[in-house]
């Protein structure tokens, strides 16, 4: 539990505002500030006016991506201790309190009580180069989605004998292909300009099945893999750890991956896992053992994805390229994957 008297702040973040709940000695105070640079400064002044010392304050907010990160960065700069937590964890905690109201003010109060009770780990601000790499990756992913939609539209137009419209759409498709290629080059250049990113990317690319695209997505989303205490922690962060569903003798649900972490990274690891089954000697053997035991194909792929995460952590942590004779010498069959 939180130390008595230690100030805790819960923040419910939205695009335009921050709903604040200050919890001190069991008493709550609420306030609303703009989600802007001026709003962050006003928040710092308000906390001082409440008689709290900024460097003692523990702030918690849910991870909401583009809206929460600027606030977290600004509050760290103010000297506050900040935790950015999984919304699912806060939701589960709120349900345990049997809170009936659902609004921004109530949500901020739940986050504050969660912070006081759980004392989550402090957030590590991503470096500017990591944030830019993540932005490049997100922009690239959006263009690829648009490209796929356009390709589907062209197929439908040609089926409907709308040749002129299809030709116009193909011109747009060519432009998208050019932009995608340029973005991929920009990502490569960005990684090469930053020695830490380049070193870790090359280590990840040394693993059979993983290329520059996957390395860029992992480094942009996760940052420094060394910040995790173990490969299991990294796998849990991404959401590729096993999740069992059993209770007593009546419930024997199928075990799956948790899917509690980074959905985009799990999607990014699917095709590399398929490639690794063919080209990665350790994972090929591992997949064959699982298939021989009767495990379903999709479950095997999920297990290989988890092993790929373990291998990425291993090469980055050791600083040595992939070596099948050294890394994971004994792949043990993991039950319940």
C-alpha cells in the first residue's frame, strides 16, 4: 500500500482535457485542466497550491497513446513520478471496488486509488529517436492499409467492367507504392543515423526469420529491450505469453496467448514466425516437436512467436548475434501454450 501522506494523482486523459484526482491521506480533490502545454504548467502550480511537494507525487494515467504520452513527458519534466498503466488493469481494479458511476471524474478517482494500492512501476520516457521511429512505423502501416483497400477496390472495379475508374485507381496505387518505398528508406536511414538503434536492429536481424521491418517495429514500439528484467517480461509486455482457462473439474478451456499487450507487435510477428519455422534451426525443431505432440497449427505459430521474442531479448541483452549453437541450447516443450 501507499505510504500514508504520500500524494497520489490519477489522471483520466482525453484529447482536450485532463481530469485530475489528487489523493492525500484518504481525501480526494478533483480538478480539470486542458491537455496542452499550458494545462500541464497549470497542473504543476495547482499541485503546489495544495501543499504537496512535486518530487513526492506519484502520477498514474492509462496508456492512451497519442493523447497520454505528451502529458506523461511534460509531467516527468516537472519532476513528478509517472506511471503509465494498462487500462485493463485499472478497469479490473475499479470493478473490485464496485463503483457504479462511470464518468471522467470517477475514472480519475479510480486511477488514483489504483496507483495508491498497486504502486505500479514508473514509466520510462522513450527517447526522441524511438518516438520518431514509432511515428514512421505508424505512418507506414496506415499507408499499407490504404494500399490494400485500393487494391481491393481495383479488383472490384475490374470485375464490374469499370475500366476507366480502375485505371484512375491504379494511378493512385502507383503513387502509394512510391510513398511506401520512400518511407521504408526513411526508416532505414533513421535507424542508421542512431548508433543504439542500428546496433540493436542488426542484432535482431541476425535471427533467421526477422528482417529490418520487424526490427524497426519492435524498437519503435518497445524501445530498449534491456529495460525488461527477463525475456518472459518482454513476452508478457507484447502479449504472447500463455493464458490458461481452468477452474475446478468442470472448466477446462483451451489455453491461448494472453493478447494483453501490444496488438500491433503480435500482428508484426506472425509472418516472421512462419518464416522462422522454415529457416530458424532452433524454432524449426521446436515447431516440429509441438506439431508431433498434436498441437494445433495456430497454437504452434503462437508458441514460435513467443520463442522469437525470447531470442530477440537474448541477442540484444548479450550483445552477440544469433548463434544456434549458443542461444537456447535446450528448447523445452512449454505445456499449455
